[in-house]
């Protein structure tokens, strides 16, 4: 075997091992039980990690509606601060493979994980992540959370391995 081939294979193996090791740094364990009927309704986005599909968005809300067949309609809205226009995205969701997980789609049949990582027992706030450590949201039933609750949620996210300094606090 030539040295170039071995070098490339070693680099690929190192990359695979380092990226898989990184995936274990984040605890993506979902809550054990979610009453979907209670989870439905309006949620305000309190904070999120930056990502392209919500960039420049403020006053963000999500509305979930459960249908008789077990599917969920998802309506996300927000105001784009650059254009000052309301943006609405319509999607669908279905229960995932584990409690506290939904599979959400906004485009055709491509689904993403929606992992409920922490949920207030009164369903007043939720911490939501995905399969990737690049996505994290703090949602609430009200437009604002008190400092004690925010700090509690941040501590939960941090203890799960998320870099909470990357949170963007959404204007409501």
C-alpha cells in the first residue's frame, strides 16, 4: 500500500472517531412522558441557537395542533427584522421512536428530530433539541420567563453539554 492511501485512511478514521466522540458530549435523552394533548397549542420562542432558517427572526411562535390520526400540524411564525415582514412556515409532525420525541417536517417527506429534553410539569416551558448539537430552543407558554426559570433551564441545558453562551434571546 502506498503511504498516501494509508495517510488518507488514517485521517478519515481519526475524523470519524473525533466526530462520534463529540456526539457523546451532548445528552439528548428525551423526557420520559409527554401528554401530546397538553403539549399542543401556542409556544413562544424565548431563546435559540442561531441557524439559517430563523436568522433575523424575532417575535417567533409555534402552534401545534393534534389530529385524530395522531399527526400534528405545525405552524411557525415570526417577524424578519431585515424585511419587517411576517414569515410563516407550515409543517407536520408525528411521534418519534421514543417518548418525548417528535419527527417534524417542513419540506416534503424529510423529517428531523424534535427532542423534548426538559418539560415543566405544568407544561409552561420546554427545552427542545435535535439529533444535532447545533439546534436548541427554549419555549414557553408566555412571551417572557422570569429570571429564576430561565436560569434553571440554562442550567439544565448546560448540564447536558450544550454551550448556552450561544443562545440568542428572542425579542417577544
